[in-house]
């Protein structure tokens, strides 16, 4: 709580004045072009890492960056956010971002339910499918991190079960991305479908992805 209070104090003293026009504009509505789904873990925050300003990214955070399939309405919060974002906002990209040393993935590997945590146990069921289908980890990658990376890809599959996602991706109006953050080195990785593996999201790759995005835009 002390960290939050100090952060608000710093915001009031310095940043609020610099963002005055931004918040005046945002008072009339939001126009984010990206939906980010990430873990609730305090060490991972795609918006902060991306230096995004208020109004840039519509964010969903939950334990394990999980996406229940469209057919399962028993835990509707994530599905509601996806449906709202695509129905009401000019979303062009969706990013699912996992991370190393994820406690949710460790719990899935351990296989034991935490005492007095029925909601957590029920929620993690959306990630248990990965355990049975998990291929062996590549050399040098911890099992929990291997599961975390594979989990992001499985959640992309669940995301594609939503009709609005599926139709927009098919006609080129929506792009889906799998990211993974390594906490110890503060490094991002991006899944490259052509290579079939995660590759460093370094400045060279970022420049290439930006150029591809510009080409896809109308008039690009």
C-alpha cells in the first residue's frame, strides 16, 4: 500500500500535469488498438514495459494469463472483456503474454490443490490440458518455463474459439501474438509461427514487425 500511495503522490506531483490534455481527451472515450492478456503476477506488466500511455491498451490480467474457451461461460470475466473489446473498441491486435517462474504454471506442474482455495483450483483447470499434451522441454529451459510458453500458445487457441476473433483474424482485421517475458533478464520473446518457436523480441525484430504492420494498414 505504501508503494501505491507514493506512486499516486509522484503522479500528482509530476506526471498529471504532463498528461492533462490526454486525460481531457480520454474523458470522452477510449480508442485502444491493442488488447493485452497477461498474468496477475506483480513482476510482469506489458503496459509498463511498453511505456504505453493511458488509453493505448485494453488490459486483462488474471492468474496464469488464461483464456476460457468461448463454449465455457462458467467463468465469464475474461470472455466478457474479449467480447467488449472487439465489439466496442478499434482493436487490431491481441497479445497474450506469459512469463518465467509463473506460480500458476508451477501449481499446474505440482498437481496439488492449495488448501482453502477452491476458486483458484477451478480457474487453473483452464490450464490443465497443457500438462497432458506437453512435449519434452528443450535443453536449458526449466519445465515450469516450458509449460508457461506452451500455455500461451494454448490460450491463443482458446481465443480463436470466439467467433469475433476467428472472423476478424480470417479477413485480416485482427492479429494475434504470443509473447513471453523472462523475469531474470527482463527480456521479451515473441512466438514466430514461421519458425515454430519463440524468438527474442529485440530491436531488430521490433523494427521488422513495425514495418509489416505499416504495410497492412490502409494506404500502406
